[in-house]
C-alpha cells in the first residue's frame, strides 16, 4: 500500500511490471507541491479551494 509520506515518494517499484497493479505516487508528489506552494496542508487547501465553493448556499 502506498501512503502519502516521503517513503512512498522515494519508492521506485513495489513489484515487477505486469506482476500486479498499484496506483502510482504521482498524487503524493502533487500534494507535496501544492502544500509547499500554498504554505498549507493539502486538506486545508482542498477545503478552501474545492469543497467550500461546492457547498455554497443560495
């Protein structure tokens, strides 16, 4: 299992190609980039920029 931490980002291969399927760590990298750029945790950025606007009241 791949977790959102630096160990998962450093992982090259979990198994031989074609032997099994595992989602890539690209989303881990993207999350770290967003956190560094915004200066906030990813969850806070998503709440502010994505989930907050989705739940607007009329």
